[in-house]
């Protein structure tokens, strides 16, 4: 019997592009849930590049708003062990980050109910053998991801590895399948050899490529503005809850406001955040994450308040240490943070707020230890023989040098014990070897840049028309890397068949 695969598709065209080549690799029936805007929807309705047996458009199934059935939602939570409020309150559309609409409790609950019933019905109807997704980064794809896993469906998410321009496919984001079975090695690379390897990955380029001019290419902005003002009917405000409140005039004024805000905030932080940091003092290093990202909203859902978390670290460090907090250079793409946040952090007596363009690697090399919510800094610390604490369930917590913070009350003792650690290069080498053997070369940053250039005015407009001819061009232009991507998914499916 042919396998049945459900694919989650959205404006990140990576998974659709991969499926074009995957259907040539495996004999399976493909189905799709599609989360796109109205203009982009037309392409998926008419395209013949990927043979989907059936498709559903996510936003067709989230409205209308109605009185929510709390009994159903409660039974859903208990049945699947999924915390709905945790997903909803941390969602960038529902709460905290939405400049256009304040969602009421009933609006949120109604949308959640519609989603849960829709996702349940699709999985019941299809009975898929596999679910294919990118790394979830909003509440709806995370909800579908968790529901599929709760139903014991192999749910294969791809995400960018912490080591180089590579990609991984796993049932748990940033936690490799079978990582606990790392092979023991006889000969190990020492720390000098491991650092040489890590330096060769040149990971700083990832940050530089993300750290783009927030005002963008002027041609992109102009063409996107013309398309939006004169060619877009703006029907999404009626059909997509994520566009509630998005009138054209509000959207234009918001874009102008954000541009001004970015310039003013940059002027403040460039003047007041510490440059040429003193690396000879005893310090613990805490790098801030980009705001409105999976790394905090989903990966560390109970540590979203940076000021409070930094205060808790500051309370927990030894009296002879300072806490250096560095802004993320790619926070530029989110218009930097409100200057009140920088001021509040700087006002903590034993905290130094560091300029975003100071070297993170220099901080790691010279600190006593690293503390991070999630991300690569905890892993980087191991290469430089530094202990680390993280709040996320990434697979690098298997390293003896990295501790997972379970409760905030444990932080003082965890810092104290971590500072006494001697770092072992053997386990780090075994981890690196495993990751190299279970990842594949794929420059996701480059792919995303090519995608938004081709279809989305350089990332300046989401509601665009995509033609099949233009998509064929794009698939041809990226054929080599996408064929490799599809082969890796086919390999992963065979792995689960054997299991």
C-alpha cells in the first residue's frame, strides 16, 4: 500500500520546492495543509508541479469567530497533552507583538477551537504515515506538529543545524533522532583541533547575512509598495485573522513608523551600549536572542521576559563576577528593542549592556561561563572549554559541559556547580562526529534570500501572485540542492520504515 504523507506548506517555499523532487524519489500519496495569503493561494489552487491528492487552506478553517466550546478545548488538552494557552499567549499574532489588532480572549479561544477540530479532522481522514514540516515558528504549525506527534505519526521536521550551513531532519526540533546512541571513539580530536574545525565553519557569516539594512533595497520597497497599494485588494483582512486591522493606510503608516523607530533606537543603543568591552574582568556571558522568534516563544515559553530573566541571573552569580549582556546584531531586523529595555538592563548594578557589534566569540573565549535561553552560544562555549546553561531541550545538553535549567530556583546552585567543571573534549568530539554524519549540506539562508528575491519583493510583501512558469524557473535554478534535500527526506522515511 502506498504511503500517505501530509505536508505543511506556507510562504516559506522550501517545503513545496522539496516536495517537487521528493515525489520523484518515493511512491506516496501527498496531501497538503496550506497557510498562505489570498493572492498566493491562486498558485496552489492551479499548480500541477506537485501532485497533491487533496489540499486544505488553513485560513478557510479558522473563522468565523464564535462562542468557544470550553469543554471541547479542555478535552483536547487532556487527550493530547497539549497546553493551548502556552501556544496562544506566546504567539506573535495573538499577543504582545501585533500592531494592528488586540485579540480578545473569546477570539483566541474560537480560533483555537476551529484549528483543533480542523487538524483532528484532517489527520482522521487521511490517516497519514508521515507528516513533513519545517521547524514550527507560529502557534498553528506548532499545534499541528504536537498533535501529529501525540497521535504517534512520524513527524519529520527540517531545521538548520547549529553546525555550519547544514540541515537536519528529526522528530524533535534541534534534537537529533538516535543522538543518545552516539558512537564512542578510540581516537579523539583535542580542543585545539576541535576549535580549528569550528572556526572553519565560519558561522559568523550567518549573522552577517541576517543583519540586513532594515530599510531594504529601495527598488524592493518601491515595487512592493506599488503592488500593495494599487494591485492588492486587501481581502486578507476578512479571510485571515492574522490580517485583522491591516488597512492599507495603517500598514503604510506602521512601516514608516517602524523605519523612524529603528533609526532612533539605533542612535540610542550605539551611543549608550558598551563598546570595547573589558575582557580581563571576571564575567558571565548572556547573549540576547532575536525577539519574536521560535527560539524564545516556543523553545523557551516560560522565559520570554528578558528583563526578569537577566535579573534572576544577576541575583545568582558570584559576587566577584559581572554579567555581560549583549544585544543580537540581527535584532536590527525587528527594529531593535525599546530603549526602556536597554535602560532597565543597564540599571541592574552588576550588569553591563554590550553593543551588538562586539564579538560574541571573544566574549565566549574570555568569560567564566555562558548562559543562554536557547541557540548556539551554549554549544560554542564547549569548543572554548567553558561551561554553559541553557533553558531549551536541544541535543547538545547531552554534553557534560552544558546544563539544562529546569526551574529558575535552581539557577544559583547550577551556576556554582558549573563554574567548577572541567570540560571534556572527548564527548564534544563524539557529538560533533555524530552531527556531521547525520546532517547534510544545505545553505538555508541562501535559499531563503533567493526565494524572497524571486517572489516576495526581497521579503517586503507576503501577499503576491506566483505563476507556475516562475516557479518552474526557481525549481530549475535550485535543482541540485533541492534534489539533495529530497533524497535526505527519502532516506529518513526509509529509516522509519526499518524501525
